[in-house]
């Protein structure tokens, strides 16, 4: 057993998340690949960024909802807009002065004794800047405040780069669904639960960024892998749904209750 209580045997019956209370789940799930993946496959038209009318419409929507003019995502999606909450409820930070080649693993490994990370997105250097920036959202305001305090106190340094931060103007509301996380624990027949099969299935269905993949070995013929995604929304969340749709009932997936960013370095 590890600190996430990774099971050594998959429970019988249909796999389910630790947060699902309904035991009468359907035998089959379906999952539609993300719009970005469908565009990459040519099954959806790409965003026409060169169309002046589209560009103007995007800018108007971003201005209306307080979204950065450099944001490249879909501003029409409600989840990409600033939450209608007071400033003291915001759990999102805008982190700066990150090394230009910093990985998600390196950045997230620098966050300790903080709390559960909800989402992380690193943006490469742009507009003449030599360093990266990142948007980091946590589950609670208390955890976000701890990260803010550590960074502003100069306590987080990555390869000589002392991180800076401010509260992100695109606000994110605290999450009450504490049963899920960005970390997915997967157990099943060793012929199914392999890096090769899981990676291909994920790449074919959604776009994601990886913190770390931990192989907990094979026990009693069951493979045990821990996928630490950069984010829960649209990453660990989609991975869980993809497994439910593409793997047999013998493969069990659940969200880890804990996040390494809650603890000190070993």
C-alpha cells in the first residue's frame, strides 16, 4: 500500500469513482473525444483565427468576461470565463518568472505543504519575455493563500528563478467536490493496464499535460499505474471517462484522495 491506498486487486463489478454514490451504473459508457482532438483529426473545422470577424468577436467576448487578450482557448465556453465571485473567494494564481524550459513536473514538484491542485497551465515565453508564466488553481482559498504566501515570501525557487505571483484576474471558484483530484489510480489485468495502451487511448481522446506517471508494479497479475495529470478538469476527468468507455470492467479507476502538493518532500 502507498499513501494513496492503491488497491492490489480491482473490485468486482463495474469500476467507479470513490465519489460516486450510485451503485447501479450503466454497463456501458460512451465518451466523445474533446473538440481539440476532433479538430486534429479533421473531424471538426479548426478555429479560424485569421477571420477578422471571428477575431473581433473573440476579443469582445474576452473583454466582456475579463479574459486576457492573449488567451487562445474558447472564450464562449462558460468554464473558461472568470467566475462571478468576490476577490476573496478566488483560488487562481498567475505565477511568473518560471524557467523557459520548465516542465509541469518541475513546477508542481516545487509546490509542497500547499494543498490539492485543481488545474495548472504553463504558457511559454511570449511578447519578448524570456520566462514562462502559469495559471494555477487550487481546490480551496486556504490552499491558494498558502501558495501565494510562499511565493511572495520568495520561498519557491526553480533553478535560480525566484517565482512571483498575483491573484489571477480570471477568477476560479473553490470546489466542494473533494472526492476527485488530478491524480488517477488505475488497476487491472496486466495486459490492459500498460503505459502503451493507456497513453494511446488518452492521446486519441483528449489533450493533456502530465506531471508524472508512477508504476507501482504488477501484483497477482494486476498492473497498477498512477497518472498524475497537471489538471483535474478535462484531463484526469476525461481520463477516467475514457477508461470507463474503452477498457473492460476488470480495469478499475479511481481518483486519489491526496495530492503530493499537500505534503513535504520526502
